[in-house]
C-alpha cells in the first residue's frame, strides 16, 4: 500500500492540533470524519496508517463503487442527500446515516433496516440557516420530527447534523454553531424516549474551528485534508 504523503501528514497534524486547541478544554475535541467523496480508493487506503477509521461519502453510487476495494477497513458515514429508492443499496454498508431529514426517508430506512434485521443509527439533519437546497429540516420542525421518528424500531437517532451556510468567517456564522449546540443541549436535557442525543456533527474545512469551539462531537473535513476535489466530480 502507498504511504501517506508528508504533506498529508502535516495537514492532518495541523487539523488535529487546531481541533484540540479550539475546543479549549471546554468540550472534548471533535472526532474527525474524513470526507473522501471524489477521491479514489488508492488515496483513501493510506489513511489507515494515520489512524483515520471513519470516512464520509455523499453519493450512494460512489459508496457502491468503492466499498469492495475498501474491504471493511473504514466505517462509512453517509453525509449527503439520500433518495428514498436508494436506501436499499447502502443499508448494509454505512455505519451512520447523517442526512435523515424527512419522514418518507425515515419510513424507508426503517423498512429496510427491519428487512435486514438491524437498527440503523441516524443523525437528523437540521438546516440552521433555513437553506432547503442543502437539505435538512427547519429548526422549528425538529422537535415534532424527533417525536415522529422515535417509535420506529429500525432507526436509532443518535443526534444532529448541520450543514452551515457559506458565509466565510464571521460572527453570524459563529453564532449559528453556538445556536446548534444550544439546541442540542436542550434536546439532550429533555431526554425524549427513544432518542439519543450523543452526536452533533457540524463543521467542514472552512469552519471547523468554530465547530470545535462550540461543541461539535464530529467534524466532516474533506478538502483541508485531502486537497481540492477534482473538477470532474463537482459536488
Ligand atoms: C463535502 C462535504 C463536506 C466536506 O467539505 P469540505 O469543505 O471539503 O471539508 C462535509 N459535509 C458535507 C455534507 C459535504 O457534502
């Protein structure tokens, strides 16, 4: 297997250091989910040697193409919009569906999970800035949605995921992270039956410092670690 490049090692060390210092002892540093979408398997396999065990992919087709060659070496998180008719293809391949954001999808995940005799861990994707094109339910609908999913025996909600708007570093963006953590804490305190509030997935290459500062438990980092995505694979 290829060795990870020195450049990759340096980027990773830098990101891990920054996550650690930004969380500042107030929160544990978030877990790093390395977003490998558009990157070929040959680039992904060396990540094992850097103790990266969890990767994020956003397309069902791409997961299907890569999973045999990845040979179970990584846990795969589904982080992209999921079409209902494609749930069946990934129900056995991913460790966590981070993009659960509507009831018809919940019902299909539940149905496929029961069929495969498993309970699928999911995060409910929230849209903190109300950007429907990015997926995610409105914050105002979150509570009711959780109550609706909680009884489904094939789904276990493990927490929340958010995709933030591309604002660039600014107070408004930082406030959205703060706000998400506050919602997460409030829901955790409420302890809804059938819902675990353990994971808060937020923060990407451009804003993971804010995420770490405001209590993300996972950040999803692609380009800051692996470099820019190839133009042949726009996302
Ligand atoms: C692509 C993607 C990421 C990672 O984006 P980078 O800016 O490359 O770190 C994180 N989350 C989701 C949902 C994505 O689609």
